[in-house]
C-alpha cells in the first residue's frame, strides 16, 4: 500500500488499459511508475496517443508535463546470491559464574503435591462461642436453682428468733441440670448461615446435660408453624415440655434472612410462643447470633435474649436472663 492506494487498485486499473503505454501512465498516476532509465539531454519525441473515452485511460494533463512531477519508485533491493547466516553476526554471551567452580549448592528434595481426589473435605469451622467456655455457658443457660445446698444459717436463725417452728431446714440454692432441656433449632432462611453452629452447639448440649435428657426439635421461622425432630413434612404443632424443663431456642426471632423473605417470624407469633411456654411452667431463653444493637425493642421484652458470639461469657448469661 502506498498512501491511500492499494496494489489491488493498481492491478484492476492495469487490466482496464489497452496498451503498454497506457499501463505505464496509469502506474505513474498511481505512484507506482518504474524508475526511468538514464537518457540523453534531449528527451525523446513521443507521439501523442489518440483520445480515449475510457475514464481510466484518459490522461488528466499533457503527456509531456506529468512525467516531470512523477514520483520515483524506490529501488528494488537485490536478492543475495546465497543464504545469509544471521546468527553469525550476533555476539555470543558468556555465562555469568555463580560462586566458585564446583561449589554448587545442592537443592533439597521437594515432595510432590497430593493428587486431587473427588472427596470434598469440609472447610475449617470456628464456632460462635469460645470452645473452652462453651460448657460453662451451657450450664449457666440451662441449670435451674434448687434448695438442696448447705443449710442456710441466716434463714434458720431468723426463724428461731421469731419463735416460728422449724418444719424443715432451709437450704441454699444450687444449680442442677437434672430437669433436662428442650432445644428448638430454627432452620429458617435467616439462620441458614449458622447451621453448623447450631449442630455443634446441640452436640455440646447433649454432652453436658446428657443424651437422654435433651429433647431436640426443629422448626422454620416460628415454632407454631410446625416443630419436630425430623424433616419439615413430619413436623406437627408445637407442644411445650413438661413443667420445670427449660427451653433453649437457637433463633434470630425473624431478624435475619433475605430482604424479600416473607415467612420470617413475627412479633405476635413469638409472643404466643412465650405465653405457651410460661403456661406450661417452663422458662425459655433465646441464643441470637446477631449483636444486641440490632435487636428489635420488643425482642428482649418478649423472651430473654443472650448474644451468641465470641464476646459471650458465662457471667453474662445470668445477667441477661435476670
């Protein structure tokens, strides 16, 4: 390509020419005229070509005037007589020595990586509660005080000072787990990110309280919609445990979940649940994975809430429940 003219344009124009002289003129007009041969001082006399109706062969100016301004084609390089070795002209690089000759540092053997397998290993899991405090937190959550400790001396002295009969010795309260626990696990959309934490905490509760004293039930968003130990289609209406057994709820009370989640538990449903538990003579406490500043105002008024995160300590549980 030269300027804005392609070789294809030159070929098509030359095919349209009738004589060799017209081809030379066309090539010159397009900037592809061959270098003129050396001639004498007097230019040779050229016969004017007859006029033509072809627009491709009609000259735009006089024959004697366009040859003076004709661009000169660049010389065609001559091909070498034989093959040229380009590598022979390049300077050879000398290797850079590393240390003394023969002092190569031996490399340590590296074990190859294990071959990939189709087995999917679970990712490492960090529970929401500090593991070394989980047992103490579970005891503080689920234990009930019973008057079975040492004799309450101040209470006994007060009874004798007022000349009241001593029918039985007053004793100090001590915590116990013998009443067991009912654990309600929320499997709704809001608690989906915390399912491994729910399963891990349920396992720790069974280890602390005892397998035979733990009653586990699963529900979605609200216990009244169906609670049971099996899949969703096997769940029935919620039934509180026997009197005296505490209820531990692992739920967010409808706080989490996607923005368009319409099945989240409502305030009215949780209020009805709390009333049903109290009528049965039981106490309920909720472990919420969300911080206290995100709780709705009505949540701690309806049910006792305890934060379920790394900041939870066994001493915090008693103050929250009180």
